[in-house]
DNA sequence: CGCCACAGACTTGTATGGTAGTGTCGACAA
DNA sequence: TTGTCGACACTACCATACAAGTCTGTGGCG
C-alpha cells in the first residue's frame, strides 16, 4: 500500500527479482554477455540465494539468460535468427487475433484501446520511449483480450520481450514512434470496418516495421549479437 | 549414451522430476484436482524439497498445476475455454508453419517425417496410444524444424501438452488413430505439392478433429473439468 | 443445539550450509 | 619457450532448518 512509486512489490521475493531482472535485461542495463551469479544477485538485492535462483531459472525459461550448470549464468546475446523466427510466430498469432477481432470484439476492450492509443501518442510525441513501450504492450494485450483469446497474449508476451530488447537499441525518434502509433490506428480502423484481410495486413506491416532496423543495429553493436 | 530405455535420466533432479510429473499429469495418473505437496513429492522421489519445488514452479508456468501460496498445489482442471483458445493459437502457428513449409522445406526433416508417419501408423494399428502420441509429437516437431522455425514448436509444445491430456480421455480407437495418421499424410502431400492453402486447411481440419470429442469427454468426466 | 475462539497440523516461502563439478592461474619440467 | 599438471576459487545444485500463513477440528460458551 505504501506508494510503490515504480518498483511494484509483487508477492514473493522470487517474483520481484524476476520482474526486476527482466526489466534490467530488456532495458539493457544488463547487457548481453554479462555474467551473473545467484550469490551476487542475492546479495545485491538483499535476499537469499534461493529466490535469486528461482528468478534466474524463470528467466532462462524465456531465454533471457542461459544457465550453464556448475559454470555460471550469462545474459543471452541477441540472436537475429531467433528474432526472425519470433517475428514469424508472433505474426502468425497476432494476425489470427485481429482476424478474429473482426468477427467479434469485446466492447470494453475496444473502448480501452482508444484511450491507450491516445496516451501512447502523447508519449511518442514527448519521446518517452519506455512509456511508449508500456502502452504498446497494453494495446496488444487489449487486442488479444478483446478478441477473446488472452492465451494468445501469453504466447506473444515472451516473444515481445525479446523484440523490445532490440527496440531499446533501435532508439526510435518521435516521428518513428508516431508512425507506429498510426499503424495501431490503421489496425483498429480495419477491425472496426470488419475487414479481416486489411487488419491482418496492417498487423503484418506493423510487426515487420519494428524489426526493420535490426541489420543497422547489429552492425552498430556486433558485440551484443551472437 | 547408455541406452535410457525409458526413464530418461536428464541432467538435474529438478528436471527429472519435472518431466516425470508432467508425464504423470498428462497421462492422468495425477488427475485434475489432485492435491500435491512439495514435501510429499520430494519424499516419494527420494530427493529434497528444493528440486520438487522447482519442478512444481515449472509446471505452474505451463499451467499444469496451480500453486496457491501458503495453501497448497493442485493439478489444474481441464478448461474447455482455455482449450478452445489453445487450439486457436496452435492453429494460427501451425498453419503458418505448413504454409512456410510449402516454400522451402528442409530435406532431412522431410525424410524423417516419412519414417515417423510409417511408425506411427503401425502403433495406431496396434492401438498403442502412448507411442502413437509420441510419434505425433515427433511429426509436429519435424514440421516446425523443417520449415526453419523450431521456435514455433517451443510455442506449440505447451499447448499440445494440454491437448494431449484431453486425448488421454478421448480414448481413440485404432480406426480413429489411423484417420489422424492419414491427416498427417494429407498435410505432407499438400506441402510436397507446394499447395499452401491446401496444407493449411488440412492442418486446420487435423487440429479441429482432435478436439471434436471434447463435449462428449466433458459430459462423461465432469469432475475433471472446471 | 449453534457459534466462536483457539490450538495444532498442514502448506508454501525463505535462509543457510555443504557438495560436486568446471575453469583459471601458476609452478614446474622438458 | 612451451606444454603439462595441480591447487584453488568459483559456480550451480542439493539438503536441511526456519519462518509465516492457512485450513481444520475441537472444546467451551451462549
């Protein structure tokens, strides 16, 4: 209850550590290749080794870190190949979601989305990259929920995490972010119009756009890629 | 190396426990609603509570169990709604996979598949449900790998696990299993013919078929559903 | 007879000590 | 100089002990 300015104190220490480490990895405070250790993380966060261990195991499940038994744990490097596969899977799921959304879309979710887009547009104009990404996530969550398939979001979530890590390097400027917001609007317009093909195509372009800068980013930061 | 006849002794105790528990849950030896406990599992398998705990956490991530803090852990009941969503997501991913397979398909994987289907057909004729499912899994793995998207399988795997649990209740007879094998052949034929729409439609029907018995199964075993 | 309080036996969560395995670095011999 | 061997420091992994919360059953009271 005491105002958690930002560090949401989730239930268990393990979960808190997990979200905190995830944030740090996606935000590139922990750069790919960084060596971690249960003990160090535990000490640094003032908890025991057990929660730290469980957090690292969770992160290894979503391939944000790689734990090498009896050797150590490292932050996984960005893999172009895996990101291409990730985009492929995400495109398959999210285009299917928007297609379904054209048939039937939950009204509450539909209204929420308008608000999300508006707020996201403001953050985009302000160049607030982190808040922009937070509302981007809310948009895609509401899309899945509105289409009646929250499970789709659970599948997409981990994939999006990796894409977000790349986006941290892409350093979108305000116009680029505004363009992405406009793509969200295009998707929603197609859904409202009941145009499945148009919605799917808009989503496809949206996801393609996000990774377009990958070659440049890789050329500029080869040490972060594998 | 040394032939692991069946009880594949994976690396860590936690992982061994996880696969063993997963097998037991999918095989309905641990029925939905069963109460578990870290201590009991640890004792029963002759290890400490820690590996048992990690295994349960892993299973809770894929929603095979639900752990209620300070209260207990239960095997999740089968949810019709979630299974419908699961089919939706799986259909989205796997139809995309077969479409891509029509463009380019790895030759080694292609050859492996023929073998898988033949073996699976034999198990189907023999009415060996477990082995049938094992080769069904190998088929879908090879499909994803052959299409160059092993990540797609990782996404589908957990979903398929839940569908497999339902299939355990469906009690396919030999003709039904042979029909499913024939659907596999239809998918492959469409891929060989370079017919994306045909392949996708065949996959769609295949996945629809699997869940067709769900209403009957739910009516016969209401206590296993939520 | 019905209801409430309390005690005990559970549960998961956390902390800590000990173990086996791996890479590293330095001494030593060819 | 180079190749080899050995002690050491470090890791994740496992076992055990403790803490905190929840349900249950029971006994006393109204």
